[in-house]
C-alpha cells in the first residue's frame, strides 16, 4: 500500500470525517476539525493514498514542551499494515526534538491502540476510573518521555 504522510487541509475533511464516524462513539464534528486546522497549537497529519484517498490521520496538540496525542485513526479496511505506526512516528520524531513528553488517554479495552502505543515506547502511568462514564470504562494514561540530552 503506497501513501504519503502530509499535513491535513480542508480537502481531506470528507475522508477524515468518514473514518472518524466509523471509529469513534463520540466522533469529532466537522467544526472541531476545522477549528483544529486553524489552531496553531494543533498539528494534523494524514496518510494519503496515491489517488488522494485518506487512509488515516492523527492530531497532536502542544503546550510549551508537553505534547498530547488527541487523535489517531486508520480506515478499518487499511489496518494492520503499518499506517497507524507511521503516523505516530511522525509525532514521536517531533517529540524527541522538541518536547519533554507526549501523553495520551486510551480506553482500557482498546487492545489495538494500546498495542500500538506500547510498541512505540509509551508506558502506562495512570488510570482514570470511569473516565468513559457512559460505558463505565476506565481510561489509561500513557506517556512517552524524551530525555533531554545535556540538560542537568
Ligand atoms: C489503533 C489504530 C490507529 C492502529 O492502526 P493500524 O494502522 O492498524 O496499526 P499498525 O498496523 O501500524 O500496527 C502497529 C502495531 O500496533 C499494534 N496493533 C495494531 N493493531 C492491533 C490489534 N488489533 N491488536 C493488537 N495489537 C495491534 C501492533 O503492535 C502493531 O505492530 P505489528 O503489526 O508489528 O504487530 C487502529 O486500530 C484504529 O484506527 N483504531 C480505531 C481508532 C482508535 O481506537 N484510535 C485510538 C484512540 S486512543
């Protein structure tokens, strides 16, 4: 499967929203994505096939030297082919160069996402009890830390 990792723009909205609605019980609305596109503290990237189709996307927000992975999703038809890993690696490369750590929350039952995060070095550092109250489900808090070379 051939694709490029590119910054998201309005041309990707339709494809992103289709995946978003297929993946999440409480999907981000179109307006949330549009606001994120114009928010300087948010970075949105897309895995785009040669024909322009959106295969997956991810969002990172940054405040000072702290990063938060706010979103990552891959088209159900394109999973287990490394797309999620390549998307996340973009933010990890950015994190290593610019951040102290990258944090995220994930449903305790989301084995696929937890597997991805653990493969790329995230560790579980906390648990928010009943965070997803509707489903009585806990969230795991996971973090990847980036040691500062040369800083005391
Ligand atoms: C999580 C998600 C983004 C992974 O995307 P993906 O492109 O299928 O993942 P990759 O193919 O890059 O997999 C990378 C690694 O993640 C782990 N992984 C991925 N899917 C997995 C699964 N179903 N079960 C267990 N581990 C899994 C594996 O360690 C895998 O490495 P491997 O293929 O060498 O075993 C995808 O499952 C998804 O979109 N889920 C729905 C949205 C979601 O839950 N997002 C996270 C919200 S916190």
